[in-house]
C-alpha cells in the first residue's frame, strides 16, 4: 500500500512539473515556504502555479527534536487573491500532513513508547490565512481538519479518526 501511494505521489509531482504556467506567472511560477507543523517538524514547501489562482504544493520536513520521523504534504491550492489587502486567503485540499518513521524501533530504540516502524497520512482540507509584508513575503496560519490513517508495521492499522491540522507558514 505504501509503495503504491509513493509511486502515485511521484507520478503526480512529475505530471505537475510538466504543465506549463499561465502567461501572467511565467516570470515566477514557483513559490517556496517554510512551515512548522503540528508534529513540530520544519518543512520546506514548493508551490507551482498553474495560473494566478490555482497551484499545487508539495513539501518535505524533519523535526530537530526527533530526526527519525519525516513529514510530507501534497496539496492543491486555490488562492483568493486580494491584491489591495495585506491579508491572503488560500483554500488547500489533499494531503496536508503525512509522516513516516522506519528507523525508530527497527534500527534504534530511543523512544520506549514506539515499538515498531510506522507511517500515517491525513487527507483533508485547510484554510491558510496569511499576512503579506510585500509581494513575496508572508506569514500565515494553516488550520483545517483531516481523516487520520496510521499503520504500524508489526501491529497493523490503527482505527481511523479525525484530526485537526495546523501549521505556521512563512512564504519567502
């Protein structure tokens, strides 16, 4: 299951990279941001703009507190452009947070609560509210809700649940 999801994710990112940007964004079709998500992971996100309103965002991160666990995301973003305002609203849907740790419990045992490697994903939707300092820099808060699915390699799937999603995002 994880291999199929990974393959789908890679193919989706490659397909997005081959789509050309709209003429109004040709000078800068890519946008970068750093986020601190609810798992205390610092994540680098890259967004590709299809036009002024629609984009695709993907990111990868790790926590300085526990470097064996990694997070990633893949989102379709709709920008509600408010050019005369300092505030920006973005609607995001897809995979706002996913994580995996195949090191803890298999190669090292730093956490006695984790007995085996695991991975999880949370498909859902979010709203990103940002304050723009200028055309390029903004500081925002992502908040939303997602369905949580987690699999431990030795004990199987956990019962699915609903999880709030939040992150602090800085666009540069």
